[in-house]
C-alpha cells in the first residue's frame, strides 16, 4: 500500500470512530438512566426524614390546589342571586293571597245567617205528650164512670182478688199453660207403611250399576214416607187449680194497683152497637188495649168484637193472659159484682 492509501484509511477510521463513540455514549446513557432512577429511589426509602419532608411538602401543596380546583365563585353568586329573587317573590305572592280574602269579605254574611235559627220558638212536644197521658184512677179501688166518662164514685176492691203480691214464675207458668192448651196439635205425616204404593222391588239387586233399591215408598225417594214427622198430639200440661186462681188474682191486683180498673155504671144497651160502645170508651180515655169484662151480657160482647183495640171476656172465662195483655179493665156492673164479691 502506498502512503496515500494508508492516510486515507486512517482518516476514514478516525472519522468513523466519533460516530461510534456518540452511538455508544447514547446507549450507555439509556442503560444508566434506570440505574440512576433506582439509585435515586433507594436513598429516599432509606431516609425517612426526607420522606417525611416530602409528605409535609405534599400536604402543604394539597390545600393550595383545592381552592384552585373549586373556583365556583361566579356560580355561587348566581345561585345566591336566584335564591334572593325567589325569597323576594314569595312575600309578594303571600301578600297577594292575603289581599284576596280581604277583597271578598263573606265573613259578615256567614255570621248573620245563623241568627234567625236561634230565634225559633221552642218546641211544644212535651206539652202534647203530657196531654196524651191515659186516664188513671186511684190505686186499690174501682172507679165508676157514667156514659159521658165522668167519675161517679169509687169502691174498694177485695184483698182476696185485688191485693195479691205478684210472682213472675207463677204468672209465667200459668200463661204458658194457657197458650199450650190453645194449640190444636193436628199436624200429621205418613210413614212408609202408610204411603200408598207398590211393594215390589224396583229392579234386581245386582248387575245394573245403580244403587240398590227395595221400595218406591222409601223415605229417600220423592213421594215416600216421612221419618220422625209430626203426629197429632196434645200440648197441654197440668197446672193446679189453686195456682191458676192465684195467678189470675196476681194479674188483677197489678191492674188495680196502677188504677186501671173502671166500672161502666151508665152503660145501657138494648141491642149490639159498636158506635155506642166506642163513644163510651173514647169518653173514658183509658189506656189501650182494653179488656171489657161482662157477665151474661151478649149485647156488650157483640158490640166489642169489631173494635181493634178492645176485646171482651166473660167472668167465668177470664184468663191470666187476657188480663196481662190489656192495660185497662172495664167491667160492667154485673161483672164487678160477680168478680169482687165472689
């Protein structure tokens, strides 16, 4: 090789060396960068005092950042202004609402309306009730009245018939016996032996698929007999005669104690007349229902039959139930003599 060629090669190598060194320097710096970072981190972990200083610095920076993040001053002002406007608008609406009732003013008219109701006259119903009270006589005596209903005299009643203390059990027993004796007891039914019909078996016992049947008069079939049905009987039960008389005396004594015994002194009738007897009872003005007691006086008995609030009975057939059902007793003079003197 010549000297010129050797120079050229050396120059080329010399020129190429700086490029290699720069590339190698760049690669070295890149490889050393993570090492430096790790080296920088390690002393931070080993030195707690520096970490504390860094934390304190971070804490001091944090509050400084928070106000910068909020920055709602303009919005807060706008919200405050809206709230102030709404508050200002509400009193205005309240004032308008308060002014409306004042414009109508119906309170005075409403207060004037009840005044006429308070001026109504008091009701007179109690006075009418007092006037409608039924007539009463003195207790323990019979009041004699004429055809016009005026009191003529009073006579004392015998203690045997009209001064007996009441016993509820005795009265109940006798009244129940009287009601039971009035029952006819004629209700009746037929058993399967009394019903008319064939006695033949309806169909064979087996093979039909149906329930077995023996007679068309069976109680479970329509038109068959009745099991345990009512039979004609009497509902009477015995009550001692003395008990029955005592119960009648108790009922008469109760009416006498309340002053409900009257005697028709001026009642004379030649023929049945419902109008005449009704006029007498209206003039008497006694409490209804009324029991008219007679003694062999069919004219009076027939005159009472058409009155819905009165009934008639003979002295001999007088019952405890009739006396208790009636509120007033009206006796003819014959009936009074037979009842009070017997």
